[in-house]
């Protein structure tokens, strides 16, 4: 048998394997770095895309908040207009009542009595006036009580005043409540 030295061949094979291993190792490292860079770019792009979506959503939310504010302002204006309309309707409904109240005040006024001030608060009418005598004030109170539109006269004050040596007058203050007759057709 011939003697062949296989050691350099094995060493050469080892050297080739080592080069292939290092080449493969470098290739795997380059591929891993490439994968890491591509993954980083992908996630950076995804984050940038999400940031852009969030900015768009924030812009839309701000617009919707502005619209909600406008809607609440419009609701407040609507409520104010409804309240104004209700007041106007109440005034329209009570317009004839005020005329009838003044008519009743004139009809109940006896001779020798005049009003200096008439003030209405809610359903109460405060009357200040002067009369020739206490009997005239009593007649006025009876007339007010007999009225369909006025009830419950309450005399607050009567004062006797002398403007001169001959004239004597009594100033009075009274209050009466406004009511509405049960059958409005009977008072016409």
C-alpha cells in the first residue's frame, strides 16, 4: 500500500469549512442586521402612520367639539326664544284682561273718589287715592268686592288731610286681588 499524507488535504478542508462558516456567519449577521433595519423601518412607519391618524382624529374631535359648542349655544338661544314666545303669548292672552281690570276700576269708582296711583304686582293691585269722606271709601270697597274681576279689597290706611280751611279729604291705600270670572260670557 502506498503511503499518502492526507493531513494537508484535511487542513485545507478545515480551512475551507472555516471560510464557509465565517462567510455564512457574516451573511447571517448581514441578513440579521438587514432584518432588524427593515423591522425598524416597518415599525417606525407604523408609528408615524398611527401618529398621523391620531393627529387627524384630534383635529376631527376639535371640530366636533366646536360643533357641540355651537349646538349648545343654539339650544340656549332656542330656550330663550321659547321663553320670550311664552311671555308674548301670556301678554297676548292677558291683554284683554288688563283692559277689563281698568274698566272694572273705573266702573267701581264712586263720585267724590279718585285714584292717584294704581300699581299691579302679580295678581294684586295696590291703589292709592283720595276721597271726600270715609263713606266714599266704604262705597269703593263694596263696589270692588261686588266686581266679577276684583275680589278681597283690604284697606291698608286712611288719613284725613286738610288742604285748606274748607276742603277736607281722606287719602287711602288699599289692595285688591284680580280674579277671573267663572263665566266670561256673562260679563260682556
